[in-house]
C-alpha cells in the first residue's frame, strides 16, 4: 500500500487540529487583546522618554509581555468554551466549534485552558513584573467566573464582559514599568471599555435570535425594531465621543488635539450610525455600525500614540 494517502490523511488531521486549536483559543478575536496590550506598552514607554523612537522600546520585555498576555487570553477563551458547550451547540455560528462538535474532548480542552492560563500569568510574573501578572490573573478570573456564567443570568453581562476586554492596555502599561493605577492607565481602560459597548450591542442585535435560542440574556433580546439597541449604542458612543477631548484638557494633558479632535469626530460619526440604525432598524444599518467600530479602534489608538505626551 502506498504511503502517499496515509501522509495526506496525517497532513489533513494536523491542519484540522491546528484549526481547532485556533478556534478554541479564539486567536482571531484575541488579536485585539495583543494590539491593545502593545499600544499600552508603547504609550507607557513614550510617557517615560517624552518622545517616540523605536529605540525607546524594550523589545525583549515587549516580547515577553505579548507572549504572556497571549497565553493568558488563549487560556481564558478555552475555559469560556468549556462552560458554554451546550449553548454553542444550539447556535449556527458556534455549533461547529471543536467542543460542541465533539472533535475535541473536554479533558483536552481543560488541560489546554489550564496550561495556557497558568503559563501566561507565571510568565508575566517571572519575565515582566508582578503588576502585569496580577492584572492578567484578574482578567482571567472576571472573564471566566463572572462574565461567562452571567451571560445566562442577566443582561448586564455586557458591562461585566467589557471589564476584561479593557484591561489589556493596562497590562501593557504596567509591563513597561508604569503604575497600573496611574490616571493614564485608567484612561486607556475607559477608552477600551466604552468602545466595546456599541461594538457588542451591534453584534448582539444581528445575532439576537441565536442568543435567545441559546438562553443568553442580552440587551438586544426581543428588540425586533432595534430601537432599544440603537439607543444604548448611541449613549455609549456619545460617552466615547466626549472621552477623547478629555485627554487634552490642561489638568490632564495626556494627549494633544490630534487625538482630541480626531477622536471626537470619529465618535460623532459613530453616534450618527447609531441614530441611523435606530431610524432604519435593519441588519445593514447595524452592520455599518459594527464595522465602523472595528475601524474606530485602530484609528483612535494611532492618533493617541501620535499625540501622546
């Protein structure tokens, strides 16, 4: 018998396993975690040197920061899916994940989740600093033990879930040697926290039937017209809009007006899209809002880095 078919099967299985691991650890989603951690690190480095140059970055420290943060985020994602196997099985967009489709065992996923989470926190503590490790550990705890079970209990889970989503820039900030409780660190937290809310309510609305069927308690449940969801998106978009110029006030002086004006205008456009969504109330208008939130974040972070004092 030829070895060629056997090699093809082995190669196919290896590709499938790699893809399943990427889905289990939510690699694509966690790219945002790494990007925001990176920006937190760079902004902290710039705060200490007063100007941005490539030479100001401690690249080895940044590598360990991103490695530890990635492992912690991947581990938390695995635990999240371990706790939602039955719910994932009911939704079209998640039923083919490795756990609900039974391509991966619960034991294997648990070992992966535990190993990655432990490695991430320990690596940050040993190779970066204790503050970064503590924030990463708290992020895992809130995401796994507060947000994940709360999704089936109360619609305020979106607010709770936005907390671990807003901590990565604080990890980067602390990793670069700045205090995690500094005003600048909390400003980055606020920016990410508020950005997530219009982003996620848009997702909630156009996937609301699947969330309802899975038993998740989301703000958009039952909101057929989209008016309630659009109102929430508008409230949080308006708060995000007003947050940008706050960084430029004389008493704070964290950033220049390139971010103050640019962030304000981008936030104002997000408000417009929220109003349009409430007025039209269809999937196309909600998707426009959703895709603009994806554009807003890198734009805001780049402007913030350019004008950071």
